């Protein structure tokens, strides 16, 4: 205690400075509710002022000058008033906490009771200035306790005990990280007040109130960080789930559309799905990223969407097509590009549809591109599409033997197909001795 007597003025200065800084941070903490932020701001600001006035009260104690006479009286009045006002601000903080976090439907009656007690306390502080009920000053301008001294402790004691009972009753409704410092706010100043009765000349109660005000905000900030982290994690999980659902919806829509395309040709059931799978495997072995492989897969799945605009009699014709009919068939890449270009979030779909019939030597259609002018996705699909066409049954023939298919792919390297992707297709064929990679 002797150490506190010697250094309490410096301790007060340090603690008041900290409180002013904390009050500033309360002002810029926008994540708190308006009422709780105002309550915390008042609490921190008043706590800082409390120690400032308390410090000046000690400094001017025994100063018999006119300035000392006024300073001692003003500072002691401010100390008594602000001590009670801090409890009043904490009461409003507690009310907002119970309503918002505790989910109470209305403010408990004990909150109103403590506000009434605060008003009575304020009135008695003012009265004591004119009657000397709480304290007086001797001829040396020194503070002296008066007969009503214990009453000035009784009212805050009643307020803190009432607040303590509320916190205990609704403790489980409040987040523990906030509930603990809230509970301590009523216990520690209460204990300090009892100790201060027996140690005259120490401001234990005031310093404890200020210390608890700082601790309260620190734990409020910790709780906000925890809440923000939990909210962010929850939103991220929701976003991931939404993305997952969107992907599933996209996959199912693409598969349904590809099935509708294949259904138009009674000889190409499952063609688009097989081409998509072969294309993905080629992209994977070529070292593409997972995202790029997915793009190749979906572009291949919808590469023949333009056939929707081709008459069924031409698509299902079993005899040789006329030149006019063949030109009509050749329009399906352009039709497909027109359909898929409306999907702005996935432009690669239209690219796959438009260019999958281009040849590496420039003799393809519709634009006659050659080599690297042809988009990579289209070059992959071209190999997979030709492989499935040869390994599947058509209206005019049965599926070709694997050796024949391999020979055609080999012969098309550098002319019809990109050599790199054609070589990967050849490796896939060589790794399939049982010829399972074809129409079932």
C-alpha cells in the first residue's frame, strides 16, 4: 500500500492516458451497436476524466491559494460525480448487452432500479456540496470525511450488487469472453471500495474502476474479433456451398443439354459425354490445371450444341449426304457459337463449339484457321471428337477396329490434329489394349 501512496499520481496519469486512447478507439469501432458504443465511450471518457480530477485533487490538497481552494472543491465534486456516472454508463452498456446478446425481450426492472439509484446518488452529491454531508475541508484546504461518508459508498454498492445479480442470472446467455470482464466490473471495484474505507488517502476504487473500464473494452474487442472470424468462416462456408451447388447445377444443365443434342441423332447416344471425358484426360496428361481441365471438359460436352439447329432428317440420314446437306451440317459450329456466346461467364464454351472442326493444316471449317491460330481447347476436342466418331457405330458403318483408329490418328498428326495432343491420344490408345475406351 505504501508503494501505491508514493506512486499513485503517476499511476493515475498513465491510466488516464490509456483511457483517452481507448475512448478514441471506441469512437472508430463501427462493429458495435450504436447504444453500446455510446455507453462504452462515456464509460472510457469518464474513467479518464475521473483520474485526471482525482490526480488534481491530490496535487492541490493543502493548497490555500484561491486557485487551490477552487481546484480542490471542483475536483472532489467531479471525482464523486464521475465515479457514479461510470456505473450509470456501465448500466446502459449492460442493458444493451442483455437485449442484443442475451436476447431478452425487454430491459429488466433491476436496470431501471439502478438508474433510479444513480439519480438519487447524483442529487445527494450536489446537496453535499452545500451541506458538507459527504465531506468537508479543513482550514488547510484538505479533504475530510463527513458523517454521511458511508452513504456515498452505499449507493454505488447497491448499484454494483444489483448489476452483479443480473450478470449472474443471465450469465449463460452472454458470450463468456464478454461475461467474465462484465462480472469482474462489479466485483473488483466493490472489493476495492471495502479496502479503501480502511486505507485513507488511496484512490483504490477509482483506479480499479478505470482499470476495469479498459479491460472491458479489450475483451469486447476480442469478442468482436472472434465474432468477425466466425462470421467470415460461416460466409466462406456458405460461399463454398453455393459455389458447389452452382457447379452441380451447371454440370447437370450441361449434361442435360448434351443429352438432348445426342438424342437428336439416334446413332450418337453418349457421344458428347465420351468426347468430354477423353478431352479431360488429354488435358490432364498435357499438364493443364484442374480449372483448365474442367473448362476443356464442359466445352467438349457442349461442342455439338449447334446440331440443335440442324434438321433431324439430315442428321439421321443413312445414305450419303448431298453437297447442300453437307454444307448445312457444316453450319453447326457457327450455330453452336451463337448459342453459347450468350453465356458470358464461360466464354470457352463458345470457343470449343466454334472451332472444333478446324484442322491443324488450315483445311478445316468454318474459318480455316491453322496451327496455333486454333484455340487450344478446340485442338484437344478435335482429337477426342474424331477418336469417338471412329470408335463408335454410325448409320453407315460399325465402329472401326482399334488398330484402324490408331492408324488414322497417327496419320492425322500435324495435318488434321495438333501433334502434341494427337500423341497423347495415341498413348491413351496404347494403354487400352482391351479397347474399353469406346461406345458401350
